[in-house]
């Protein structure tokens, strides 16, 4: 298999125009002594909405790497891929996020469940997991209940994985399994049983995305009990470390936090947790770079600001249709959305203050931000006109994309993570060469 680096960051890019700006953020972290490997991720749904093709992501990533002289690893993720959609990503991707949401909660064959439960009797009882104060207690009924809920999903992940191997004629890729799209957070015992099921499918799993407590709304901060998240996150790290040895899973296996961008209030516990366990981390972003594009347009003034206002107006008019597919991961309050006429009179400063994710700024409007987040379809419908405006405002847009990633995301997540690894000799020299 292709082995994943310890710290990776999903730099999703709706329109495949910010690859260099995103890569500059990783270069900045390398100069600070921490290697954060970029993973350009884009889903089948995004491609369908925008009208793009999977190979456009690979082309943008490769071009950025050549232009900036990046010599570290980088990857292209076929995000939330299923059996029905995987074939279109075979040539361009080397990272696959397997989406098994439709199988969670659906029963596997009774014989398969009985066989799994019989095979994993070692999990029944009290399990001492280093890093968790109290032993995990798993009853026979618990094992049967979790198998009934998740075994079919693990089997579906196995089918998708094997299909990728068949089509690529190789296992030189990275596999992630998404288990976060379900009704309730998984407990540490449930995560352990899920990992046992995935190991039984012989998937060389390198990242897993469980469902955590709280809401991970798109484009805004975490909503929930931070202390409870911290307890769960640390317990999950301990379970993963245990499962690697217990089930023969890859040593690179780590947690993936989906919609992890902009969740500022949980970055400290994440950073401290990965330092405590010497663990890796994958963060998958959710539209933060698209939002920085709109901020960059607005900050440019003139025609750029006019287009940012046009995008907001279009999203406002189509609010219900745009929000419906994201109903479980956004919280837009219509009463807090300014009118089209009000926004039409805004200055660049007013627009950017409302949209930029700065919770300390009283002008920040989380409902407006979430609406524009799901409103990328409005820009897609503009077609070349939107892309031409990005090019005209490139310097301002790129500055916002890079600064957002470095200052609000990568530094809070990774600076100070003990044992995070050194960038290696030459980082200072690279920084000096770039000025």
C-alpha cells in the first residue's frame, strides 16, 4: 500500500484554482518545522454540481507542485466514493474515502453476523486499553448490537476497496473509511468493534472518520460540549493505537475529522491529544477555501465586490433549494440573513467582516457564511465569468486562502504538537530563497 504521512490536511478546492495558494500554506508550515501533507479532495457530488471532472483536481495539484518546487508527498482524494461512482476516479486519485453511509444500520446476512460475533469473542468482557482510565466493558449483547449496525457497512467498504484494487491493478493507494454519517456518535467500544470488522475485510485502513459528539456544521465553529469531545477524541486515539496491534491494522492508521475546517474551539484538544499519544491526524476541510475566494473577491473591491454581492443575492433567492441537501450540517437562521438591498450597499470591509470566520468580530454573521458556503452552485452557474474574476483578483484571493489555512487552521492544530517531526534540513534556506 501507499503509506500516508503523519499529519495530513484535506485542501478541498471547489473550482481547482487555489492549489498554489493552498500549497504555500504547507510550505509555510514546513518552514516552521512541521510537515503537513496536502490532500486535494473533491467529491462526486461537487464535480457534478460544478461540471468538472476528477482529473482536473490531479492536474491542478500537479501544476502547483511543479510551480512551487514541492518535494514532499501530496495526494488526491476521491472523496466520499461509492461503488457506483468509483470508476471515474481511478486514474486521478491515490487516496479514496469510502462512503458506506447507506449501509450503516442495515443488517448483514444473519450467518455473517453470527460468524463475526463468534470470531470476535476476544472483545467480550473487560478490556484494559492503555490511555483510557477505566477498562472498556463489552457484553455479548453489545457485540451483537454493534455487529448488526455496522457489519454490512464494513463489508461494503471491503467491496469498494477490492474494486479499486481490481481497477487500478495495484494496492498502491490510501484508504479511508467514513463512518461519520450516522445518527449517533460511536462510543470507544463501538469504534473498536468497527475496526475489528474492517480488519476482517482485509482493508489496509489508514484513516477512519468516526462520528464525534456535537455538530460539525459546514464552515463554522464546533457546536457542542468541548470537554466531552476531548474525552471522546482521546479515547478514540487510545482505541486506534490498541487496534493496530490487536487486529494487524497498518501502523499509519489515524483519526480523520470530517468537516474539520473552522472548528477552532476543538483545535486545542486535538493538538494536545495527538501530542499525548504521538498520533497522526487527518483533517478534511469543508468549503473553507471557497469562502476565502469570495472574501478575496469582496476585498478586491470594484467588480470583485460586485460579484461577491451577486453570489450572495443568488444564494438568498435559492436558499431553500441550496440548504436542503445540507440540512443536517448547517444551521442558517433566515432572520439573521441581511436583505439583498442591504448587502448591495455594503463596502468591502462590511462584506468581508460579515463573511470572514472571526467569531470575535461583532459583524461576523454565521448564517450568512453558511448560506454562501452552500451557495457555490451560484458561482458554478456563472461559469467562465466567475473563473475570469478569480484570475483578475488572484493576488488578493490567494493571500486570503493561504493566510486562512496557516493562521486559523494549521498553526493552531500542529504547532506545539510534541514530537510532530522536523521539517528537515534546508527549511530556513527555502524560506530565505522565497523571500
